């Protein structure tokens, strides 16, 4: 949320963007500057700012799905997928702990999550997760494929 923008106005901007299809971008203060330490979300935790899995986070009470990537599911169909999900979740947590620098919101998905691209100082997170092998481009792999090889 940009400095000086109230939470209510921020939420209104996200809603307007999701209804109109117009993306909005804002600069989020670096995690280290605001004292944020990202952690992996825990069961039954009130989720404010934490990492759900390799492509979903909670940031200041808003659930965000990263645009353009698909990561393995924490509760995946096989041991291999669950193992890869744990690695992807930790990798995303580590990236975010270098300091979130920008969020570009672009509507909502069918589950009501805000869709967004996130950046840290080293660049956009989605492509970094793909390059590291923790995710694939969205739509390029059926989730059962995480259980192969």
C-alpha cells in the first residue's frame, strides 16, 4: 500500500481494478525498512503477512496470488509434490525477506484472491521462481506433473 493511502482507499482501488480490469501498481516499502519478517503461514494462524505456498502470500491482510506462475501445492497429491511445495514455499519466503519493493495488482481470481506481480530489489519474483525451478509458467503444466520424475 503506498504511503499516505489509507487501507480503505487501497481496498477500494483493488476492487475498482478488479471490476474494471485496469491494473494498479504501488510501491510497498521494503520489508527490512518496515521491520517485516516473512514466515511460512501456520495452520490456524490469523494470516496477516505470511507465505502460503510458492505462488500465494498474505500481505497486510490481503491474500495475493502471484500472476504468471504455478507452484506445487503444499497439500499435493504425492510426496514429491509436497516436498517440492515445501522447497518453493521456503524459496518465496527467502526472496520476500530480501525486501518487498513493489506490488502491481491486476484484479482477482475465481477464489477471490488479489492477483498481483511482486518485486524485490533483484527483480520480479515470478520469473525468479521459474528460473530457480520452484514454479512453472501458469497454464504450462498440469498439477499431476509435479508427481512425475
